[in-house]
C-alpha cells in the first residue's frame, strides 16, 4: 500500500508544532502565537463549559493581552533556556576533567578526521602553556617547522 506523503505532511507539521521543547516546555506554536493550539475538543469544551473566550474582545484589547502573554512566555523561555545552556556547559566541562602540566607529552586529535580504521590522533606533542582549566598551547612540528597551537582539552589525551 502506497501512502501519499503530501497528504500526511499537514499532520506531521501539526504534530511538530504542538510538541513542547524539553528545555523550556513551550511549543513552537505557543512561542509564535502566545497560546496553545486549540484542538477541536478543547474548542468545543470552551464553548460548552466556559463560553467562547474571544467573544466580545475588541482588537486593541486582544492585541494588548496577546503582547502581555508573549512577554511572559519570552521571559520564562529565556530563563529556562539559560538554565539548559548552563547545565549543558557544566556537563561538557565535567567531561573535560583531564589536566596536563607544562612539558608533558600529549596526543592531539585532528578535527574533522573520522576514519574509524585510521588513527585520528597525532603526536606526541609537548604542552608549552596552560590557559585556564580547559585550554593548552602545544608545540607541533609539521613538515620540519615548529608551530604553536591553542587547543581545548577535549582534543588532547596523555
């Protein structure tokens, strides 16, 4: 049985726009329009139990209310996003707990080389300088010429 993907595209887009983001718990639809998507059942429930909430609002009142709701959402989202970034940064820094001292020999991982059968590590190279907790200056000899390069600890191993 062949499914026409074009007919299913609207449902897929609807589903994507209605899934809350894990960091800030807002849906993309809510970030744009300042409210949750009104499903048919929720729309009918609002008519039956509460009456239509948008009835009787003039355009200026609606726009002012929408602007206030969007500002609250943006503030909450910014706080949640900064928390998520900080958590991700702490996890990444926690992975980088290796420390090297000046004069120590290290191997350097070549960025972009992803040959699983070949070696992506070169060296050994000597640590020349320690910059903070996570960055190091190493001296590399390439084609007979000495170069100094600043690298992150994630690209080094003993």
